[in-house]
C-alpha cells in the first residue's frame, strides 16, 4: 500500500497470489481423505513445503485451515523427516520453519463440556518416543498452552517432558498455571498402586534422572514430594545416592536441595519432611546406597541430616558393614567419621560388633577385604571391635587374617594383643580355635605359606598337631602345598615346636590314610622328604592314585607346555627316588611298578613311530640343540646321539631338571620337534631306573639264583617300554603258584617286540665291542630250534602263532633236541618265543586267556663249565597227552614259586 493509502497494482497482485496459494492449500488438504494414511500425509507435506517456499507476505493462519489433531500429525511427520541426512533441505524442516514464521500456536480442543481434551497424542510426545530430544524442547514454543497438560496412552505428559529435558521456562509456566508438581496422571496413579514397570516416573524423578538441577529445584520449591517413589520403589534421595558414577559438586548440590526450607505450597497438603532413612524393597536406606557407591561427601551430608548409621538392610548390614566391604582407600577415614558423628550428633554409638544375617561383624568384612590398607582394621579395633568373635562358618578374625594374601604377622600380633588385653591372658585358647571345617588359624597360615605368622602362632600357644575334619594336621597341609616354601615352613614348625617341647606327629594319618611323608613324596619335594626322615618319619611310599592327584594339581598351576612339564615331573620323580636310595631306603617291586605305570600313563615311553621319525637329523633341530649346553663340553645335540650308558655316567637327574627349568628347550627347539625330544630325553634319563627295577623284579622272582651280570646284559638291549612289559609280567607272577607247571634255568622274560628294526640314535652301536641297546626285533628272533629254523625258513612269515597245536609240537620238538644235545648252534640268548596266551595255556586253561596278546620269551645263557643250554620242564595242562620230564642230571633247575 502506498503512503497515500491507495493500493498499487503490485500489492493487489500479491494479494491475488496469496489468495490463490490459500486456495491451493485448501485443495491439498481436501485431497487427504484418510489422515491415518502416512503416505498421503507425506505427499501433502511435500506439496506444502513447495508452497511455503516463496510465501513471504500475508502468511496464513494455519489453525484456520487445519484442525489441531491434523497439525499434530503433520508436525510429527516433519519430525520424522528431520532424521534423514541433509535435513536442512527436507520438507519437514521447511514446514517447521514456516510454522515459526507464521506464529502458529496450538489451540486446545474442547470437549462437550467446553473443557480441553487432554488425552491427545501431540507432536511433543511423538518427539520423545522417537528420541528427537532437540525437537521436543523446541516444540514447547508451539505447544504453549501450559494450562493444558496433554498425555498419551503411556501416561507421558507435557509436564514430564519439560522436566525430563530441563525446559525450565515450561516447568515454571506449568507450575504457575496450577500444575500439581507430583503430576498424578492416571498412569502414574496406577504405578503408585503397585502396577510397576512403566517408563514414566514422577516429574521429580524425571528431572533427577536427566540431571536437570533447575527443573528439580523448581519442583521442590513448588511442593513436589521428596519421598515419592519411582517404579523401582526408590525415593528421589535413593535414586540420587544410587548413581554409580559420582558427579562431584553437582551431586552434592542436588542432595542439598532436598534439605532446603521451602515456602508453603498452594496445595492443600502439609509439607513433607525428607525421609532420610527411607527404605527400598531390600530395606536399604539412602546412606546404604551412598556408602556402597563411595559417595563420601553425600554420605557425610546424610549423616549430618540425621541418617541412622545403625539401620540395617535385609542382609543385616549397617553403615560400618558397607564401608568395610567396599574397595576404597578412604574406608578408614569414612569409618572414623561415622563413629565420630554418631557420638556427637546422634549421641548413640554405632553397633560395631553387630553381626549381619550370616554372622559376620564389620571386622570380619574388613579382614575379608583384599584391600591392603590395615588402617581400617586398626580403627575398628581401637573402637571396640571384638578380635576373637567367630563369624560365618566359625571363622574368627584370626582365621581371616591368616588366610589373607600377604603375610600379615603384624596384624595377627595386634589381634592377639587386643584379645590378651581384653581377656588378660598371656596365651589364649582362641589361638587354636577351629572353624566349621576344623581348621585352626595355624592351618590357614601354613596353607598360605605365611612363615612369620605361623611362627608367631606357635609361639603364642597354637597346637602343632591339631587336626581338621579330614584328620589333616598342619604338617599335612605343608606337605600338600607342593611349593618351594614347603621346606622352610616345615622347618619352622619343627624348630618352634621343639623349642616349646611340643613334638610334631610326623607319622599322623589323615582320613585317606596318608602321612605327611607320602604327601611330600607325591608332590616330589626331596628336601622336605629329607627333613621328615630326619625327624623320624616312616618311609611309606604313595600310591599311584596319590601321585596322579598331585600331578594333576601341579599341571593346573604350571602354565608351560605339556611335554616339558611331564619331563620336568619325571626328572623330579627320579630325584626323589635317588634321595630315598641315598638314605638307605630301597624301593620294593610294588613301588617300582607304581612309578613305571605312571610313566606309561603319562605317555613318557618312546614308540616305534618315534624311532622311525628321524627328527634328530633335522638341521633346525641340530642348530638349536648345539646351542643348549648341559655341561661345559656337552650339548643337547651330543646327548641325543649318545649311548644311554654313557649319558647315565656323565649326567645325573638334576642336570635334566636344570635344563628344563632354564626354559632353553622351549626357546631354541622348534615346536614340531619338542615333543619327540622330550620323550627321548625321558627315555635316556630313566633308563637306569627301568633296568634296575626290572632286574630287581627278576632276581626276586628267582631268589637270586641267577647272576645279575647275565640279566643286566640282556636288559641293556631293551627299550623302556619293553622293560615295563617285562616287569609287569614278572609282577603278575609274584603271587602265582608255578610249582607244577614251569621251571626255568637262567632267565625268563616277557617283552613286546616292535614291528621292525630302527637306526634311531639311541640304539646306535659305537663299536663292535660296546654294544648299545638295539631293537628287540633284531636281537630276540623266534629261534625255536636249529631244525625248526631249517624247516620253517621258507615260510617263517606265514607261521601262525595262535595255532596252539603247532606251538605245542614245537615245544616238544625243541625240548627233545635240547635233551639230546642236537641244538648246537642255537643262539645263547634265545631259545623259544610264544604268545602270552600260549603261556597261559601251559599254566591254566586256553579258553580263559585267548584275549591276552603279549609275547613270552625264554632267555638263557650257557651253563658254566658246560655246553648244554636251557634245561627246564614245561608241563602242558591236563589236556596234554604227556608231560615232558626234566632230566635228573640237571643241577641248575630253578623252581619258580
């Protein structure tokens, strides 16, 4: 319009254009027949965004064109449209900007009574559900009818949204318009009646959860109840104290707002006092939560406002229990503050010895805590904590102190001094008090390798022979440890007990019937074995099960490779056996068989596959093995190619153990050769033991009537696996009555022959005179007789060794040639080989022994001053037609019983 008041043509054109746009907008609106159809609404939104793009003058009143619920849907669609990329160019952004330019404000819908219809799904509530927080805040410029608090089907209201997102202006407007600060909408009322689970909380909880201090302050100022509970049953003070992460000064300011004096509210309800000792569903007070979360400043504020430190929760924990259970450096300072403020303000002492539901006092909690700070324990003791009061499972503070990770001998001494001061006794019976499992503090101290604590307890009167429920004495526990500190612990136990004239029972047996020495032997502790023997322990050898238990426990602790661990274990076992022999204790046949069976069970025997592998010829193995030195001029490469007898003379068991302890084997030998190398080293290392054990078994069987030189000469040519088979069979004959079935002259052995020969370095002959071990297949051939070899030479491989009739015929024929001296060229070492089930047929019944698959070999030597060979009697079973009688002229027959 011009200054003269007359409209020019341009203005008239704009008016006509705006009128046309308004008509277009109405037609676009009328095209949407179903406003619940999202596709139709999006098309409308796109058209409107283009229409509003150049609408600069005479902006329309959208509330005259669209109904409030239609505008809610368009605004909600615009909010969804904002979530896409390049949102500045989207229709939704353009639509919302046009609303702000046109000054659009929401107009409430009225019901039949002329009141606003508050149950309405507005765009504000939609923005909250779609997590568009910024849009939810900005939309309060449009939805500014603060006397109308809209809510949706979930119970979420505009007032909740304003409190949750900290729109302080909107919160103030709502409260000034008369909104109840506790907002008892229908859904919240239902939740208060026990229907928990809704995501909608009271406005005070919404503001507190969002850390909106201004909104929270306004709510409290206008009379919001500080004791209203959320869906978890927590008051606002509970929720504040239960925050996992401390927010420093903000947290303290929030808490102080609960205790600020508020002006009278405009509602007809009395002002509520903050319940500082309110309980949640587990009876925890805000002080419990604040202390457990290590909110120390907040805890001090609660105590100053009258929180009760003696209040207990459902687990029976008071404030001191909670402090002693947490892991924080300020525990001692906080416990001291609780004790001081309870005396000054509350004028009531904290119950420092009250047990929880499981029987533990705060001192028990402090001693169970892994925190290394002792100051908390000292604070409790200085303020009257009972140092001998038993707790859960009968554990006294002395028990708990002894089972801590570190050796707390000074703390133990403090406990004993405090107990002695209270009881006025120099030595207390509580020093040997037993828990629910019968363990005394001395048991626990020794089990944790606390040398100084154990010494202190013994000096204060602890019984060194007290047994637990498994009849295990403290010495049993020391020997079970299997650690390097066992010797020092046992030495302390013996030394102090001897000084106090309280001898230790070295031969006491637990419920499993095991002595301390058996535990020391099974755990392979040679120094400890010597110490026990020095103090008069009887030499009882452990069983195979006992060895296996200790082996498995050691394997759990040892993190090294399995093969190196087994070899290290084998070396330690040989060291222990050597210690026993030096002390004059010879192992019996049963003890030797126990050890040999363990080696078999743990896979420490070489197999034929190991012999054929040729791994030792690898250049990479050679390079690493040459760098590993066992002695000054002896490398691992020299050792694996050395004759076993030479190796036994040059090295002892400790050399092998030292090799493994250094870790060079794992560092310098390739992984693919490591297992075979370890097994081979075990074969060399234990060879002397296996030969000696097998020879002892045989000599015991024949009552030493055969020279050891003869047996040793034969055994030197066998592998450990063969030696084990020999010893195993000889062991089975110890209790067998063979008086009428079997007579042997010189040697009788059972071996399992390998499949073929080998050029393995262990069996390499160094010279023609010094013959090392060779494969038994090459050495012990099945020579039945000179004539049998001549007759069966062509079809030897086709011989059926399970043909019992043929074997019996061969036995009879061989015996006939032996008696008449026609077997002149038979080897001096081998006469006959038959299967073990054939031998069993000779001894008992064929049908009962068909499953046995080992081989039997009868070995002989020339009789001194005679050229005759094996002279003996083999009597077939009852089914035999005749029995072969032994010649009366033989003076060297041996009767095996």
